[in-house]
C-alpha cells in the first residue's frame, strides 16, 4: 500500500479499503484460530462461568500521549470494565471510524499499540469494522469496542453488597491520565512528561478476588469523573456516606501542581489503570498488602470508609483536620480525555 494518508476511497468497500484492512489492521491483529471470511465468528467459551459483556467508545485528543494512545486506551478501557466486574477478559471487537486525511503511519502506530496491549492483557481481537468519514467529521480517529469475558459462577460483586464500615481502597495514584492528556495538548502554556496510568488492571482485580474473596464487595475503574465520581455513585446507590481521608489519597506531585495552577481537583480527574475497591473492614489491611506486592499496586492506599450517615454524601477529611463536602461533578473538568 503506497498511500500515506487515509482517503474516502479507503472506506468504500473496494480495493483501497481491502488493502487498508489487510496492511494495517489484519497484519497486526490477525489470529489464525479466528480469522474467517464470514460475518460472524464462533467464540470458545467455558461452562461453569458467567459470560460478561461490555462496550465502550474512545475519542481522546490528542490521539497519542505520554504513556499510551487511543489504541492502547481502547483495550485497557474495555478489559478493565470486565476485570472490575470479576471477569477474565477473553475477546474484543473493534470498530474504527477514521477521518479522511489521517496519516496511515499514525494509524499503524496506534494499531500496533492496540495489538500490543491486547496481547499483554491476554485478549483476542475477534471481529472489527472500519468506516472512513469526510475531513472535519471526526477528530482523526474514533474507536468503539465491545468485550466478552468469563466470570466464575457465584462471584458476587455490586453496590448492593456494600455495608457501613467497609473500607475504600485505591490501587495507585489518582489523576495521572487526565493530567497527562492535558499536558500533551500543551494548553495553558503547560508542558510536562507525566505519563498516563493507562494499563490493564486484571492483576489487581485477580489479586483482590483471591485475597478478599466474599469480603470483596465492589470494584470500579475510576475513568471519566475520577475517584470522587465513583464515590458519589456509591452514595447514591447505597444511601450510605463515603468519608475519604485526604492525607491517605496518593497523588503525584506533578498532578497536584497542575491542579493547583488550573483550579482542578485531582479526585475528579480520570484514571485509566486504577481500581477503586470496597472491602470488609477486617480484610482491608491484608487486601492492601496484597495489592502493594504487585508492581501495578505498589502505591495502593486505604483512602476512606463507608459510613451510616443522615445524608448520603461524599466528604473529605482534610490534611489540617477539617472536613468538607465533595460536591457532585456537574460539568466536564477538562475537554474530553477518554
């Protein structure tokens, strides 16, 4: 394929589209056990498991940022939704909506990164679709995914299992992804080399399932809206309050500095490689120690607790001993970053 940029002809179903799919997508994502000329593929799934399914879409700008790009982000975002549900991800589908004029070299870098992330997460790209839209109708590239995974039958996770007295754990520093993408845009005169935390969280979720068992009540990956928004969702669903301890929340200094300069709260910034977990009080210390033994969880922390309170709200005990209410997010804290 000699073209250097995507044209509308790459989306017309003819030779150019076939060459684009063959030379970019199939070359990096093909799997001999699944490749087929049919419109559907049979997936080998196991008895004794719940089949878990999720779907997501990705519109990040810029397409490439320190620590990842829209391709790796699409894999991590999808497999993480399955992982925090207690499942082991197995298969993904991929829809690519490409804007006319996108450099094919850029597209190929993104697909290679996507393939690497899928391989590292142990998932297979089982099916896909490609569309090309006119210049100005997309921001270079949009990706949409669906994911299938298997969860051991009898694994029960959900907000209904959360109880007063439970502890809230987070697997690492918060706000890295949102800040890294903001810095990559070089807006507000700011630059930096902070990397996104984008990663597959399956090692963390598997560890929690193993060490906490039935005392693991809930998991969520704090993407858009961050840790604080997850806590608000818990409060709304359970009627309990969530009390966070500011000194215990891991925040990297570059994230803290950017937020102080621009007036953002890092607790509302997106993470793409973190887990918020709610566990029974008596297993909180051991679950935290187990996470900290993993490379991805070495900075994990116990950041608060679930409390029976007159009002279902999220509060933050500050470093100086005061307490303030964290109001629910009403506007996007940043331009779209996932």
